[in-house]
């Protein structure tokens, strides 16, 4: 799914990493069947258009991998 949304993926062991737009690096590690650990390193100097596109793609990625919208993910936390 990372390749589908971000276009590239590097795999080291169990950690998948990629980058896209204002995301310098996004890492995803699966821990068990129900836990994903996702980390991001953002470029704070990105222009507004890039930032908005990045947020849209990142949220679509999270919806695809979790099956939950932002509101639903927040509620579960």
C-alpha cells in the first residue's frame, strides 16, 4: 500500500520506509496482527500546495491501511 500511495518503498527487515511531498521520511512497522507503528519526518519548509497534497495522500494511506477515518482513529486512541 505504501508503493500505491507514495510511489516508492524501501524495506529493511520489518520496517518499510518511503517519502512523498512534504514527508521527508515515513516509516511503517507492523507489530503483531493489530498494531502498526507509523512515524513521519516532515519538511516544515514545504509550500502550501505541496503540504496540502501530502496531507491528502497521507490520510488516504492511513485510511487504506487501517480502515478508519481520522475521526475514527482519534476516537480509538
